[in-house]
C-alpha cells in the first residue's frame, strides 16, 4: 500500500464505527429522533473533517518530527499490548 492510502486507511480503521453504536444509543437514550439525527450528522461531519485533516497533515507532522510510519506503527503496537 502506498503512503497516501496508508494515511487515509489507518485512521479510518481506528474510528471503529460499529463499536461506537452502543455508546451513541446510550448517550442519546432520552433524545428525540430529530435530536439524534442532528447529533449523528454533526458527529459524522466532525469525524470526516478530523480524518481528512489527519490524512493531509499527518505526513507533514511525521516529517517535521523525523518519525517514520514504520516506527509509529511499532509504537502503536506496543501501546496496544
């Protein structure tokens, strides 16, 4: 996978949309359908903007701090253990 696809694909995997559904349901339990739709739309737009910004600026941050994607993945693997 080339660098651009890694920058877009990796953050998208971390967002875990199916794992967030129970949290969304529990947080919006007393809300009306209209309020839930507003929350869903706002959250979706926010996540899309953050993922897009990460894809664009991520490589610049890595280059600025002198970190490679391989070392970042290695540190992420250590933190997940």
